[in-house]
């Protein structure tokens, strides 16, 4: 009641009491009336009192109103009154309340919201009412659900998430033809998607991107009203820190639909506040897709899509346009920065962009002119610095182009280059320009050893009549010379920028370290700065000086005799002290602005005075702080040991590299042999298939030959029986003579085989006669006999096969001669001559097929032999490699164990000698006589001999 009195404060007792009684009566009517009209009138009256008597209506009527929503769902009018009443209880629309009163109102709303959502079915009931198309039901339900989400977002999100089709019902609001419901639906979805990745994914997969982009287009994109702003805010909720939705947005080709948003005309005068806001959120949406905090793969794919669809080109057009508001120009620069960051294609395009001036100048030069101009807004200068850093990020080509503008051979006196602007800003009177130029130049050297060495060639003309000095010398002069420090570097910001540039420049570059140490004034200046006791503002400068001196030690190649590693460490120990040096080095990371700069790549500072650290420099400090501390504490002996260990490791690495190369070569040979084996296997399979086919053809020809022979025999018999005479055209005298010659040749071969058989029989008899010789001769000749017997059996089989062939040929010859004689005596038929010609042709083809078959078999044998040889070579090579590796590991293990055992034995012997020596010394001190070791050994031997003699006598 105290809260209620505070809300309605100053109300007299009478009206308050009357209002409370009225509310009680109305609640009774709602609960007890049976007529719908009575309940409707009572709820309407409660609605009118809910704003003034919010606490009373909420505490007494909440349950009755919820029951109305459950029971009277058929009457849209009473539903609308009930929803409006609950909305008035939970959320106050009055805007002229005081702050304290507003806080009390918010507390009341949170209490009633918590009471409403205690039963999750109430939220489900609201989601069901959203399906009602009636305006008086749907709109109050949307407003009430939005108010509940504002007061208790996480709890309501959880209930909606587990409700069946809950998110889908809310997404249907975007398709409502009534703009009021659609617009309030956008506000509802904004609250629903806050900090809940699961709901964000569901909304995105409910085709939210398509619907929102359609609404933005219908409303006029950047020229649209607040509805466009609400759509953009909802898109930001869906995409920010949600990699799944970002990938879905890109894969759905929605990036291409963003290009028309940035089509700005030539007349940019009179930008409305709403247009500025819309375009600002559009640029933020682009930045969400290419933010450095996203995964590198997702960022790179979005950057590629933005270049391909022309979005980057459109942003560069806005960048170079005139009349663009300052905050839009600043945000556009930041957006272009992240679109080109780390993308070589986009960076190359940005380098080719020219400003619409006469003569045309590169966009980079125009932006750098704004950065080093102290009259430009601070946020704009920070944006230009970020753009320049992103242009050089992982862009060695761009780094080389920037450094090249500083080299003497490429300087053009008629035009302003980026290098000239950076040098001008580096040595200007404005400390912010000094810092920005130093950081920009440091990014041109980041992780690029070549450009660090090239920048050593840069010469600066200080004044007329004096020789030019190097850029490195000029930077160190500004820091070290007293008059220039007081005049230029007295500000901490300038010195911090120069020291960061020098640290980035000489790190991991021994040549630059040598050039820096060559100036004899640099090391005394650094030691003096570190050893002094300065104020809080100067502690950061001392830490950076310690870091610079530590880099000179760590990356020193000892090329200067007066500034070797050992001498610099001795100087630190004498002048500063190692502990003090490490403490001063820790001032950098302990600074309050250091952690802020390390969070994001974009330089975001509230004031110019806070602009001290660069994001990439914080990475360098993290990398070098530990190694510099170790390097300072190490002694020369430890460094020598480390160098020896490094050399040993290098030797081992070289040996391992040789073995790896040998293994690679053997692997290549093995692979080559495997390929050869595979090819030969395939060839063998092909030959085998060819051989099978040819054998099948031979068999087919034989069958045809047999059939023709049968036909020829039948034809001869018919001609003999009929007695019809005809001239024989098939078997001529020349063919008969050829057959006789073949018969003679076969007889000669048979005679030769018979002779060979006789020789073998003679040899067998001679071997049998020698069988009575001594046993050793028999054993020696047994193998020969077995081989000869095998050869004999083979020859006999060959002779038998040849005899069978000869017999078969003689039979066929006699049959042919018989048929020819019969044909000559009678009148042969023409068909018989044709059959004989076919027989001769088939014999010729059969002989050719047999020869070809024999040739293929010989080739198959040779291929199989070569394949076996290759497989044996492969197996031997593999086994050789395995044996060598096993022997190597075993030898290394044996050497290690033997060394360890030898060291242990030496230590034991040394301990034993020491003990013997100490015991002898004690005996000498006690006055006991000490015998030599030889005498002691001889005495022991004589005693042993006497004992043995006594034992022998006892045995006898």
C-alpha cells in the first residue's frame, strides 16, 4: 500500500476509499455475474480505473482478468478490455513522471509481471490470442507481450521457446496487413531476440531476413521512417555475435540486397535526422558481418561477397562524396576499414580508389590529410587511422607501396604522397598528429622484415646547409636531445608514439638494432630515463624505454664491439639493476589504458589524452616481455650453453632432414614400383583376356574344321556310289607333294628324338654302372640322376606326343590320298574340291592361331617374371628401410645407456677412492701402520694358500 500511496500521492482519503470500494465491487461483478454484458461492463470500468488505481486493480483484479481471458474467448470485446487492463497494470504509458516515481512504477510493473508469468499457461494463452484476427484482440495482446518481455525478458523468452509454434505465431505478425500490428510486432520481436541465440536462430529460419528486407524496401530504405529503423535494429539483434545466422544471411544472398541502401545521389544537402539514423544502422549491419571478432572464414566470405556485388564500391563512393554528414562519414570510414581488413582483393581495390579532385588523388592520401590535420574532429581522425591500419593488415604489397613513397628514388616533388604526410605528421607540433603518424608508420612495418630494412634508407633534410639524416636518427634525436625534447617531445603522447614506432621497427630486425646502437647517445639516454625516479605520467615512458633497450639485447647480433649483449646486460646491472629494470618493464602492462587497447583492433578513445596504446603494439608487448626478462637474467655461460644446444639441435635436425629425404626418395621409388606393378598387372590381365578369346576362337575353328571334314567325307562317298566323274580342283599334285615333304620332316624329327632317347639310355646305363662307387660319389650324383630321369621322362612324353601327332597326320594323309585316288579314278565332284580348299585354308589359319597363342604365352611368362622381380625389389627396399631405422634407434639407445653406465661407474670409483683415502688418513692419524695395496694383496693370497693346504691335509 505504501507503493500505491506513492504512485497516487496526495489523494484525499475519501476518493481513495471510494475508488477502492468501486474496484472491489467491480471485481465481485466480474466474478459473479452470469450475463456476458455485465462482465463486459465491469471489465470496461476496471480498464478506466487501471491507470489511476494501478496497484489496487492489479492486486484485486489480476486473477479475475486472467479467468476472463480463459473463459470468455468467444467475445472479442471483453478480451480487448481485459488485455488493455492487464497492460495498464504492468506498463505505465505516462511520460511526464519524475525519476523516483518512474522507478517505483517500474518496480510495480516487475512485480505484476512476475505474478502473471508464474503460471506459464498465461503466456501460452497470450500466444493463442495472437491468432485472433480481430484488431481489438490482437493488438492489445501484442502490446501486453512486449511489456512482459521488457520487464522479465529471460523468463518470458524461456516460456515462449518451449511453447509449441510460439515463435512462428509471433513471426506471423510481420505479415499482418495492418501497419500498427506489424510495427508493434517488430518491437515485440526486438525484445524477444535480445541475448538469446536459440530464439535468434528460430526467427532467422522462419524467413525473417526475407520479410524484413522486403519491409525496408517497401518503406523506402534509408529515406524511410522509423519502421526502417525498427527493422534494422531487429536485423542487428539477429546477426550480432551469431555465426549461424551470419552464415545463413550470406548463403541466402541477402548481402547483395544491401547494396541499394547506399545509393546516395549527388545532392546530399538536407539530410533528415531519421535518414542519418537509418544509414547509421545500415552501416553497423555491414560491420556486424565483417567484424574482426567473427571467425576468419566467415569474415573472409562476407568480404568477398561484398566486393563481388559492388557493395564496397558503393561505400567508397559515399566516402569520397561531398555533403555527407560528419557522423555518417566517420561510420562509413570504419565500415570500409573492416570490409577491406585482411582481404587482399578488397585492399587492392581500395588502393586504386581516387578522390574526385583535380588532379585526382588517391583516397588514402586524402584520408591521411584529414588524419594529420588538427582541425578535423577527433573521432574522424581515429576512423582514418583505423582505415589505414586495416588497409595494411596482412598486406605486404600495400606496406611496400607506403614505404616506397619515402625512398629517395620514388619521391615526386610535384605531388603529395602518403609517406610525406606521415613524416610531416610525425614531426609536427601537434602531439596527436605525432602519435597517429607514428602508429600508422609502425603498421607499415608490422611483420615485414624487408620494409624495416628498406626504411633505414630514408633520409630527411633537417635544415639548409646541413647534411640529411636518416629517419631512425631523427626519431632518436627527438627523444634523446634535450632541447628537442623540451620543444617537441615534452608531451607524453608524442614520446609514447615514437617509442612504439622504434620498438616495432627494430624488433626481429638485427640490422635495425645495429643502426640504432651505432648512435652512441641512444643507450645512455635510455638508461638515464629508466633509472630516474619520475612521476606517474612518466612511468609509461620508462617502461617503453626499458622495452626498447630489452629489444636491443634480445635481437643483438653482437656486430658492434661496444654494444654486445653481455656489455648491455652489464650496463643494466650496474646503472639500473636487473630487478629494477624488470619492474620498469612491467609498467607497460599495468597501465589502465593497456587492457582497453588490447580488446579490439579499432582505436576507440573517449578523449585525445587517452590515446596512448595501439592494439597491435599490445600484442608485441605480450610477445616480448617474457623473453626480454629471461634474456636480461641469463648469464653469458647460460647463453653459450644455449647456443651449443641450438647447434646440437641444428645438427640433429640436419641428420633427421637427411633421413627424411632418404625416406621420401624411397617412398617415391616404392610408389613408382607400385605403379609399374599395377600397370604390368593390368597388362597381364589384358593379355590373359586376349589369350582366352583367341583360345576360344581356335576351339571354334577346330569345331568348324571337324564339321567340314565330316561334310567332305559324306560328299566323297556319295560321288563314289553314284559314279559321277568330275575333275578334282581341291587336291592338286603340288599339295600332295607338300604333304609328303611334311611327312618326311616329321619322320626326321622322330629319328632325332629316337637318337636323343638312345643317348639318354646310354647315359643311364653308365650311371648305373658307376653306382658301385664310394658313397660320397653316389650322394653327389644322386641329384644329377634325378634331374636326368626327370628330363628323360619329359623327353619320352614329348616323343610320345610327337608320335601321336605323326600317326594322326599319317592317317589323315592316307585318308586324303585314298580320297584323291578315288576322285582321280572316277569323276570327282566340284563340291569335294571346294571342301578340300576349305580344309587347307582352315589348316593355315589353325597354324597361325597356334603360333600367335605360343607367342602370347611367352609374353605372359616374361611379364610374370618381371612382375615377380619388381615385387621382390619392393619387398627388399621396404625391409632395408625398416632394418636401418631399427638399427639406428637401437644404436642411439645403446650409446645413451653406455654413457649413463660409464658416468655412474666413474662416480662410484671416485667415491670409493675418496673413502679409501679418508680411511688411510684416519689410520695415519691414529698411528697405525699402513701397508701398500700390493702387500695387503700378497698377505691375503698367502693366507688363502695356507687355508687350502690345511684343508687338503684334513681330506687325506
